[in-house]
C-alpha cells in the first residue's frame, strides 16, 4: 500500500475590519497553530475576484518602498510574526507580479507550509477582504483549494453598532467630521448599502457554510474572545489556543466612546441585524446588548 498524503491545513479568516482580527491572527500564531507568511493580509483572492481592487491598491502603493507595502498592517504585532524562510522567487511571484491567479495562491501557501510545518499546524490567510468573496467566486475556486488543502474557516463577530462606531471614530479623523455625523450618515436608509461599513454576519456565515460545509466554518464572539474565551475555537481547530495577549488599538481604543443614547439611536436603525442574528443562531451575545 502507498503512503497516504495528508493535505496541509489552510485557515481562512473571513471578516472585515474593526472586529479584532489583528489580535485573533496574533493569537493563532502565538499558539503555534497557524502562520500566514510575510503579511497578515494579502487580499489576494479578492484581487482575483475583483481586479479593480488590485488596481486601486497598486495605485495607493505606487511609490512606496517594498518594505512598507508588504507590512502595511497590522500595526501592533511584533515583526517576528512575519518571519519565514520563504525564498525571494516565491515572494516576488506572489506579491509583486501583477498577474494574479489561483495557481500562484496555492503555490505560495504550499511553499509556506514547507517552511513552517515543523513549528505550526496550519498556514493562514487573514485577509479581511475575504469577507467580500461571493458565493459564485468561492464555488469557482473551491475544488482546487480542497484538492490541495484541508480548509477551515473562522469568523470573529463584534457588536455591529460598536464596530460601526469604531469605524466612525477612525474616519472622523480622516474626514474632519464628528463620529456622530458619520453614524447618522451610515444609518440613513438612503445610504448606498454597497458602501455600508457594517457586516451582515448571517449572510457571510451562511455563504461560507454553503461552500465549505457547516463543520468547516466557525464563528466566535469578539467580546468573549478578548475576555480569554478560546475554548470553542480550540475545539473547532482541535488544538489548544492560548488567550489573546494583544488587543488591537485600532479596534478597541477609541477617541470617543459611544454613549448609551447614541447606541440606542443606532439600535433602532439596526434592530433587524440583531433579530436576524438571533433567529439564525438562537441567541444574542450578552455584550452586544447595551446596559
């Protein structure tokens, strides 16, 4: 009998910003479960799905040194997290080559696995833009990915209003407006939903369950995670995950905290999000309900 081939694990993080993905990434790395290579977010799959995004990012990074482009984020993670023995040819082909392809994506992670397999259980793609991958696109790449990797998908869900408030805080500095005015803009029923900076958690979860299967998809609650509740994630990954030691400054340290009245104002607009979550999962996290 021949020797059976055990496929390397590929951990896909499917999220958007301001949920705590930076700390989650550091936690799975610090636990020696998963390594993502020289960046946390390559956004590679989304660039394949939506080439306009690649052009936008390339324009933004046009005159920046490579060292700045490849470690754009996260801000608070030690550089050791990105250290690998990947060869320059693999790195250049994956990151610098303008021609993106699923073949190169797979090649990068297979090469990465060869460099980290003695110390880690899995490779990882923690690109937040994975949250924008469509069911149609995911189905088109599923077979090739499954042929090469044992895929697991994780999501970290934060209170939608407090997540939105974090974004309002951050963008208020860029746009020289108040967080309250941005919140009002984003809760306007006439605001373009395509540009809306909140996450429909249920839609994202169900989309990936359809593609990968329920047993391959796991969501965790951000607020519980930051309190050190990692057992459910450990159970899913079948590996002991340590409590987080880094809390993302961008996510949880805000210049202006949301007050009770502002939260209640937003809740009236977004109550359907909470109802949708409860109807699907049978509960609403305690930390999501304003005191």
